[in-house]
C-alpha cells in the first residue's frame, strides 16, 4: 500500500520526469488494455486489431509513401487555415469586447452561426468551392474560429477592474492599458480557446476530407473504412490523436510561458 502511494505521489509531481512518467504510464496502460481486449473479448478483426498489426500498417503506409502524401495534404490545409482562424477570432473577440452595444448586436448572430452544424454542411461547401484545398480551408476556418472569439471576448471582459483603474490613475493611454493590462489578463482565456479550436480544426479537416479530397488523413480513414482495413484506419486515427495531443501540449506550454502567474 505504501509503495502504491509513493508511486501515485511521484506521478502527481510537477517535474518534467514525473510528466514523462505519466505519459509513459498512460501509453503502456492503453496498450495493455488494447491487447487484452483483442485477445479475449473483441475477436472480430474487422472491429479491432492488436496494436502490433496497427504498427505494421503504419510502417507500411510510410514505406509506400501514402503517409507522407496524406500528411502533406492535411497539414497544408490546417497549417494555413488554423492560424488565420486564430487571428480572425482574436480580432472579432477584441471588437466585440470593445463595446457592449457591439457585443449585444453581434453576439446573438455569432451564437446562431456557432449553433449551425457546419460540419453537416460540408457537402454544400464542396459544391460551392469544389474538391481540394478551398473547401477544406473554409470549413476548418468556420469550425475553429468561434471558440477563439468567445474566449477572447470573455477574457477581455473579465479583466480585473482594479487593475484597469490603477493603469488609468497613472495616466496610461487606452492602448497602453490594453497592451499591459487587458491583453495579458486575457491571454490564458485566449490560449484555452485556441486549444479547443485546435481540436475542432482536426475534426473539421477530417470531415472535409471525407467528402471533398483525394488525399489527406480523412480521405485515408474513409478509404480504409470502405475496404474494412481496420489496422490502417486505426493507424491514421492514432496519428490524428497524436496531432491533437501534441498541439494541446504546445498550447499549454505557451500559456505557461505567456501567463506564468496562473501557476502561482
């Protein structure tokens, strides 16, 4: 019992070694459970295959060049559309936070647009913009921009009034108050919105590639599913999951760098 408590205390630590140990422990646990499931419960290989077969499929995709081709298509679309969605989202959030009237007018419109199942409209965007980059670009932009807008506005509006009054008492200009007080205070909110937007962007690109692409991770998942190639399908799903995890970790690190007081 004491040994278990010691291990749990170590894994809950804040050091880099503890963080790496947690990651390794989680990965090993998932692999063990996965292997047990495929060996004892889920025997149908069309539903689930052992980790070793997924690894073989992953290596096969790399050797054939398909992984590189699909990665290029997906990363190009996300790499262009996601940063733009963040920039546009921050600007719109700042615009709405600058005036209560603007927020009251534009807020309901944005809420209505955010409630629309944009992913379900993917075939319509493809009909408008055609197959390829354009439809993927627009779809990812639309699904990723709203979390950034909401969190940017919320962060700016949540700025401590005492800090704002202190800045004004020192005759700080509006721009100085914004850059030294409001924006730093809102940064954790904005980064949290970016983390959510990153996950939504990956979902958006996969759905877009389901319907309107001849390359990309979504296209590969769809093709593997149609041929009941479960190992290849899971290989691409794991790659997408890794992209989501790595992106989330990067944004969390960025938040800690930009707002170190949040950990105090």
